[in-house]
C-alpha cells in the first residue's frame, strides 16, 4: 500500500518560514517525479513545485519562485518544501504528489496558515 504523509504545517506569521516533509512508504520515490500542490479555500488545486527523479530539475509556480525550495532525499524516501517569507496568500492545504507515467499518488494534505 502506497502512503504519502505530509508533516510540518501549521500557523505562522507573515514573513516566517515552514518546512514541509512528505514521507513515502510502499514505493521507492527514486523512480517518481515528486511535487507539491496546494488548494486554498474556494479555489482549485494548483501546482507549487515539482522535482525530477534525480533532483536535477525543479519547477516552481511564479507566485512562490525565490521563496520556496523543493528538495528530495531518495535514501529517506522523503521530499521537502522549504517555505520562506511566507505570505497570507500562501494559506492553503498543501498536498504531496508522486507521479510516474499513469501512476499518481497523493498525500492527505496538511494545513498551512499564514497570519498577517
């Protein structure tokens, strides 16, 4: 059974930082492209960042570029999202995603709330 479990969310003041982790079991993430997505209340889920299997290629949404950093540790089967200079508009449920071909696995999501 494949499980992706996010952690590290919570409440932070604007300008602060959080580091999200996504621990995966039941599959080796080394062959999966990994990503972080978010969904704010009343809005559609949107891409935040993705990282290739080896970590050499990353992609970011324009809204987080320069503030967020995605990374992965294939040995620990974990992907991270370092979020700096957080803004109230970053408030959302953040989801971890593992993708390989037609296979796509999601975590249950974790709340990040940024107060002004």
